[in-house]
C-alpha cells in the first residue's frame, strides 16, 4: 500500500518551498504520497518556524495533539528553524519525536527514516552541509501554474533581532547553471510564472561555468533575472525576499530592461526611524530606503510595494513610531506584514532593555495595521474599471463556479470561468475588474491569450 506523509508548514515561503522538497524527496525515494488528513498518515512532518516565539510555541502545542498517532506506528518528524535551533532538545521536550532535521538536511530524510527504523532511537541531523541539499533533490513535481525556485540559502546580515543566520546558516548561492537547469525544466513543463526564493534573494552571487568548477566568474541577481527572462514560455518573474541594502542600480536597471519582472516588489524596511534601524543593524537609513524606491519608480512608475515592519523594538519611543508612520505615508505601501518584536534567544537584541509596555506596542501595531489595510482597499478600488492580466491558478475558494487568478500586484481575482473554465487554468488572461473587496477583487474575462477554439 502507498505510504502517506502529512506535512504541516509554519512560517515563510522558504518553509513552504522546503516542505514541497520534503514531499518530492520522500516520493522519489520511498513512494510517499502527500495527504491532508493526519489520521491517514504513516509519517507526520512539522516544518517549524522560530522567527517569532508564537510560531515556535504553536508548533509544540500542535505537536502534542498528534502524539496519540504513535500508537499506530506513525513516525513523527520536526524540521525547519526550531529544529535547527533546538536540535536534540526537541526530543527531550517531546520524546515521541522520531526525527529532527534542519532546513539544510531535509534531503537526508529517507536515510534518517531507515536509520530510525533500524536503530529504534530518535535521529537528529541539523548540520549545515552548505548547499549539498540541492544536489540531492529530485526534479520538482509541479502542480499549478507557478513554481518556486530557491536560488540561495541562509543569511549573513545578522540583524540584531533575527534568528535566521543561526538557523539557516550564512548566505550560500546555488551555482548559476544549476538554477538555469531547474528553470529550464519548469519552462519545458509550460510554467508561466517563476518565483525566485532566498532569505536575501538579491544577495545572489552564483558561480558561473557549469561543470568547469574552476570558473571564478560570478553572476549577480540582475544577471540571473535577465537570463531567466530569456525563456520564452516564462512570462512572469517574481522574487522574495530582497534586502534594501542589496538593491543596487544594476537591479533597478533590470526593472527597466525586463518587462517580465512583475510590477510588484516586496522590500522589507522594518522601521522608519534611523535610530531603530541602526539598533536593528539594517545597514540603511529611511532616506536611503526612500531613495531606492524613488529610483525604482523612475523606471517603473506604477510599481506596487509591500514590506515588513517590526513594531516595539526595544527602546522604540513615540517619536520613532511617528517616523515609521511617516515612512508609510511617504512610500504608500500596499499589502504588507507587521509584527510586534519578539525577543529571540541567542540574538543580540534579546539582551536589550525593553521598558515599553506590551499594551503600548499593541496600540501602535493596531494603528499601523489600520492605515495599511486602508491603503490596500484604496489601491484595490483604483483597479475597478481597469483591465488586468492575471495568471489563472484554479477554482475559486469562494465559489465552485468561479475561477481564481492573481494580478501582477498579487491580488486574488475571482471571476466566472464560463464554458472554457478548465482550459483557462494555468494561462495568463486579461480580465476587467468589476468590484474590490478588502482581500480580493471580482472581474469578468476580457480576452484570453490562448486560442480557446480548436
Ligand atoms: N530577510 C528578510 C529581510 O531582511 O527582511 C526577511 C526574512 S525574516 C525571516 C521575515 C520577517 O520576519 C522579517 O522581515 C521581520 O519583519 C520579521 N521578524 C524577524 N525576526 C523577528 C522578531 N524577532 N520579531 C518580530 N518579527 C521578526
Ligand atoms: Fe533576518 Fe535580517 Fe537576515 Fe532578513 S536580513 S533574514 S531579517 S538577519
């Protein structure tokens, strides 16, 4: 009988990507199929996130709820950043866990499972074998119209609040030709959209020269984007997450030269006060951030921008928060993420005095989120009556009669697919936006790029 794996993912898109890779590795090695029903699973994997305390704690409390499955012989594994940080301590806290693996060792899962069965003791492997994992991954099994391609791993920026450099290791870029080979495979499958992934994806510096391992020529992120744009069938390129410090002129020029780069950029700023940005060790001022945006808008006037904010970093005063709100006003951010600062063990900021009351931080967060939400709705309403190109992803979650797609600015669009609905999935089509809601748009089909008549 086919073995089944249930994978629960916490956290960011890198973790979503890693979860897909876990499924691919287990399918290729042992024929595992994914299941959404934990009760049906032979193997349960939790891909954890430790960026904020809440996500880490939620993982442990959810884990407790599935330990009864052990009685059926189910294996339980914990991967991701909590696993990387805590290692064997996870087994001490949750002795029913069989496997603990980090983001860089997920490709070793089949061997760890075999060892667990042979040795009947928990297996822990949270080493950082550089970029070895990519050499051991089977070709991706693509579902849908869009795919993620990881181009670099880790982070060497060491922002004072962040665990990522400790859980995922330092920045390592995949060789240029390896990335292109993966993209070529996806293009051959007719994929229209690629999202390049990395903790600091624009810090990409990939060795060129393929098998000639001696080559010391390095491709930067702009070169990678321009090369990927040459694949005819790929019509949209996205990337996340990029760092403002790495957003140089070459990347801005790429926006002028590569129309396939979507008119949407997620560029985390974290704060608007230079005092706080410096304490966070972000490496730029609010003015420098705005100047990057100004240059970008000079070549892409209607680009939509989203960002991440941390509210309530130790020492944040009212006047710092006012500067954050001024930056929101100056830039005009679209849908963005905002979080209350969460002290993470082992990071420099965790040792800072933090006299601000939680209630004050919460008020600031709510104020920020209110303004951001209003921006989102305003920008959505501006789209009503306009024609947009969307990539059709599949059935709408709201109604089985409708299809769902995404605009370049990443908004969900629901629309009636009509008699040709099945053939629109995976295609880029034009729609006229008819209504705007807080988290989605409604539209009708204007024209399809593909000929729908045989
Ligand atoms: N590398 C990206 C960058 O430089 O912005 C982001 C990666 S980080 C895993 C994702 C987001 O989590 C960050 O942009 C930040 O807003 C948030 N984050 C990271 N550490 C945090 C902490 N200790 N407390 C609250 N939010 C945090
Ligand atoms: Fe974390 Fe900063 Fe690296 Fe982003 S750049 S992953 S916030 S250390």
